[in-house]
C-alpha cells in the first residue's frame, strides 16, 4: 500500500470509486458534486484520448480512469497541479493519467491541435462582476472568470478536439444562450443537454452539456432532468447510484 503523507491544511477523501482516494487542500477550492456529475456524463469509448481542462486536484480523471485508455489533465494553479500529480501517484494511475501544470489558454504549448476525442471542463461559472467573490483566492478563481473566460474554455476545447470530437461541460443554466452562441462561433453544435435541479419543486440551476465539433444542426437531445435531492432532503436514487450508495 502506498504511504500517503498529508501536508498542513490537507485532507484525504474517499472517492467511492474503485477504492480511490483524493487529497484536497482545505483553503483552496475543493471539488463538489458538480465534478462528480460531469465525470458520469460523457459516453466514453476505450480508445478515446481525453483532456480535462482546469483539472484542480484531478478528480475527473480519477473518476473516469477505468473507462479511458489515457487522460491528460492541465491545471494553472501550481499548488493544485502538484496535488493532482500526487493524487495520480497515490492511486497508482501514472500509466493512465498525465498532469501538466499550465495554462489551457495556450494549449499549443503542450499539445498538437485536434489530437483529442473528448474534452471535459468544469470551468468558472460566473463572469467577473457577477455574484459575490470569495475571499479565498483559490475559491474565487474557481468560481469566477479571473483567469479563464467561457470563451477561453470553449476555444481551448476546439483547439484540442478532432473533427466530430466531443466537449462535455457543466455550467449554470442562466448562461445557456451565451454558451450556445460561443459554441457556434467555434464550430461546435450542442448535441445533448441535461438540466440539474436541486429538488423536483425547484427550478434547474445547473446543466450538463455535450457539444460536437462539426456536428449536424437541429439534432439537440434534451434529456430527462437530474434531480439531486428528494423533497425530504435525502439524495435521489440516481444520485445514490452515481455515488455508489446503492
């Protein structure tokens, strides 16, 4: 068994997937359910070469490693990139996952154009000036577009993806029109959309999207909404299944 040494301000969480664990930095942005839902959304083929943009501490690559042949991940924050590399190591996934500390706004520095089959991203949701900004730098950067905008993440995905490659993202519903317009400008067509609602009685506030490079228009599939909680506050059956609680 690999010995895991935690630094001050770190904790070790159970991913409830293939016995994997993840080191998280408590004063930085810790992953939430959003990343878990995104990891379960793509329809992955074994031959796919996958890129995760803004990987944080590497949660999405860790969750999809069983389905993928190889995953590259890139993270701008040096501390989180180093933690992502440690997470790959403690889970003995060095042959499957490669983590780069770098800026995905300059992907050509690290990868050849159009060399991936699937790109995933859980980007900052809010434009600067929209909503309260957290005082913790790592949290603020993850939630607001201080280092990368919606345009940046979609542009990076287009650079990375082959023709008919797929881009899966989780985002807030209020930016759907902007997302579709930006996707179109970068040769994407939205193919799947799944709304996420906190409860049946609540309006959707998040959404999972899948876009294809060069995809045919007028072929959007709007999927059954995903409900997170029952009315009594317990997790819905689908969320329990995603987390391996059933």
